[in-house]
């Protein structure tokens, strides 16, 4: 009788050990999943940082090109104004010559 109750107690203990072992395996699996997700998140964050830096560099490059274009436009505008003034002076000169030759 005592032997039988000891055997039952041992069976209950064995069952409890198996349940604990299964729970530990589940916890271990969950930890591995969480660790993998953390590694994935780190990789994604690194990619996002690299993309942001690349975008910032591209924006800076575009800004620089825009400044160069503005400078070229300014130069062209000044050249046009100079040509317009020369053209106007030439026109005035021709009109004076035309008036003096007709008189």
C-alpha cells in the first residue's frame, strides 16, 4: 500500500517535471523568436539610418546644383542686360547717323 502510494507520488512528480520541461522549452522558443525579431529590427533600423543619410546627401547635392544653376542664371541675366544696353547704344548710333546723313 505504501509502495503503491509512493509509486503514484513518483508518477505525479514525473508528470509535473515533464510539464515544467515543456514550459521551459516554450519559454526558450519564445526567447529565440524575440531575439530573432530584435536582430531583424536592428538590421531594419540600420537600413533606415543608411537610407536617411543617403537621402540627406542627395538633398545636399541637389541644393548645391540648384545654387550653381542660380549663379549661371545670374550670369546669363547680366550678359543679357549688357547685350541689351549695347544693342540700344548701337540703335541710337545708327539713328544719329541716319539723321545726320539725311540733313
